[in-house]
């Protein structure tokens, strides 16, 4: 066994370790079941040599009755051992899927940016299914087959050492063929599984972007590309299947040649009086039982190959460590006051490409702080760091004077809420989406939250009201309606610190006005970070932080910043130009700009 095989075996053993006792009992029952079946050739030998040879009908009927009882007992053991096999394996895979899902929840956002969604789905569903196939058909069956092989080999030697030598000479040939095909099939299975993961990832991507596909009329192009991606998997699948069939044919040919040789040599020994007819019949029956497990093990090679590859992929996924980790001794925070401090925060997604540089900001509870600046200046990164989606590279972020890395993630997120530009809704009802993230919420509290979020009126007008299905990511609702449901969800969440990340930038003027009213209610009494490109939404902020190249370029209120010659004034002028006269920019010298500002 190679070091790679040994490593895979150890990885597989890690998965089945908690269930080894039940699987052990199952293997014992399988062996007992196999034993009862292996007694049949011996009974056949006695029937031919004793009962039929001496015309003893009484002995014949006793033996036939014994066979019947043996197979009744065998049927009971067969049912029991299969239950003891399938229950722990299905339970093991159930727990494995849950463990995988839980592990995925613990991984940081960086992992999801680098690992494609379709491949994750393939891991959780396809790889676990392949592992299930291997466990149910291989582990117990392999143990039973090995026992049967040893028992039959012993019986062959006892019945006729001469004929047994023929079979023993065949074993090295069988093993060599099995090993060659096993290596070949395993390598091809790994390649096929990787290709299928890529196909799954691309399929998920196209389905998620179906609007873009249809908008540009790219259906035929996507169909062609899907076929091109799928074609290699088709070729590999056919090749894998034909190699499996070739292995079966080779093993079948070996068994046929062996049987013919045994019958020829055995017939000669019977004619010489060195072997009875009953011995030859029993030997011939055991030869079939000898090659049965050998052929079965060769047929299991594809399942073994796919299963070990799947186990390796799953364990590799499980070994991925989350970048953001729970503190070993978390500090109890309770209900936060909302005091937030950034102390010389530096951060980069990739080495030598800093996003934030010595970002320092100290905020008292209840302040409304706007983060503005061009795309890529680090605004959304600040929100992600505060939510602890990522950890800072250098410096620290404190909530009520406590480093957020020392606070349990659940408790941190209970105190910080976020409303995104495109708030995500889960498939289900409006009520279920509003309840998401809160416990023991009464329906009256939900209604009150929707009223505060300006969502109650449109929900009430829907045919099923709060029980209306929203569809995948709220496809049945408008952008403004989705945002108001997200705001109601955040109102129920009742955080001390609120992040509004471009919460109204994707809405039309009417929807923006309604949503903005809801956001104004939501911000009362909370420390609020408003991330915005449109400066008209941040005029009333207590503090405006102007970002440029990951650093603070300006600090102040709206009127103060407009009176200074800096990036904020330039941004504001540019937006006024786009709004009022796309063909003409603001004229600072003529005083037109100051007139517009005052208006």
C-alpha cells in the first residue's frame, strides 16, 4: 500500500470513527450470514456421497430440511446486518452534511470569494452521495468478501490440495490485474469529479445570472459553452465505464479458464479414484464462491475510487480553517452603548495592496457618521471590518472600549445591524423573513416593525398578507419593498450600531423617499454608519468622513466641508453637474456653485 493510499485510508477512518462499533456489529452479522451460505457445498457433498450414494431417503429429507432452516436463519441475519449497516452509514452521512454546513458557516467571506458556490454544492451533495455509495457497498461487503475468500480457500485445501494449488497460482494474477485497473480508475475518477465540480459551478453561475444572459440574448452561446464544458465529462464517464467493464471481462475470463482447468484435472482425479464425485461437486461450488468475492471486489473498484476521492475532497474542505475565529475567552458585552473606536486600522485583501492605512476614528454613542468617497476608497471595507467579516491586518476596532476580536461573534452581531444595497431575502413568507435573526417575536411586534419601516401598507394589500411567498431572493417584490422588509428585519433585530451600506442607491426617486423615511426612524438612538455615493443622502449626518485611497482625506459636517477646497467639494460639484446640466460643470469663479449650494 502506497503512502497516498495509507493517507486516504486514514482520512476515511476519521469519518467512520464515531460509528465503528455499530459497523463492527454489522460486519459480524454479515460474516455469520456468509458462513451459513458457505455451508451449502458441504451439505451438497453429503447428499451426493451419503444420501444419494446409499439411497438413504430419510437422510436426504433431513439434510434438505436442514438447508431450509439454514436459509431461514440466513434471511434473518441478512435483514439484521443490512439494517445495522445502512442506519449508521446514513446517520454518519447526515451528521457529515450537517458538520460540513456548520463548518461552511464558520468560514470567512474571503473563502467564499475564492471558492465557487457550485463547487460547494457539489461537495455537500455529490461527494457525500459518492461516499455513501462506497460505504454501503464496500466496507461491509469487503469484510464479508475477505472472510468468504479465506473460508473458501481453507475448504478448497481440505477437499483437494492438488486442485487448490491451481487456484492459489491464479491469485497473484488476479491481484495484479485488480491493482492496475484500480489505480487507473481512481485517477480518472478524481479527474472526472473535478470536472463535474467545474460544470456545477458554471451552471450555478449561469442560473444566477439568467437576467443578464437573456438581456444580451446569449442563450445559444451559453448552451454551446455548457455543452463544451460537459463534453469532457461525457468522454471521461464513458471511458471510466468501459474500463470497469473491461476489468469485469478480464476477471470473468480468468475465472472461466480456472473452472475449465479444475474440471479437467478434477475429472482425471475422479477417474483415478483419488477424488469422489461429491468432493468434485463441492470443490466446483466452492470455486464459484472463490471467484465470487474476487469479481465482486473488482466491481467495487469504481465505487472505491470515487468514494476515496470524495472523502479526500470533503476532508480537504473540512481542514480549511476560518480566518475569523471565536475568542477563546470572550468578554461579556451585553447591550452595547454604541461607542465605536477605530485605532490605526490597516487592512489588505492581498499582500502589498493596502485598502486601509492607519484609519483612526473615535465615535460617541448615537452619532450619525457618513462615509463618502470614490469607489475603492475603503468605505465598505470599514463596514466589513466592523461586522468582523474580516479581521484587521494591524490596529484595532473597539466597541464600548472592548476589542471586537475579544467579543463572541454572536454577541457582536446582536449589537450591530446592517442594511445592504441589495438586501437578500430567503425563499419563504414575508413574516419568516422579518423574523429572521430574532427569537420569540410576537406577530404584533412584527406588525409594529413593518409600520416603522413603511412596509405595512403594501404587505396588507398582498393576497396572503404576511404569509405571502417572496420567491427566491424576493423575486416577487420590487427593490423598494425588499429594502423595507430588510429594514423591518433590522428594526426587530434592534442593534446598538447600524450600518447602511448604499441602502437607497439602487432605488428610484419615489421608493428612495419612502425607504429614507423608514431609515430615519431606524437611526434614532443608534450609532449609525452611512455609506453613500450620493451626497444628498448624507447632508444631515453629524460627521462626514471623506475617504481617499484608504485614508481619511477630510472630516466635518456638510456645510463645513463645502466651504473647504477639497475632495468633498469636488464630489459634490460633480454630482450637481450630473443632476442639473450634464453638458456644463459648475462655475466656481462666477459664484454659480455657491448659489446652487445655498438653494
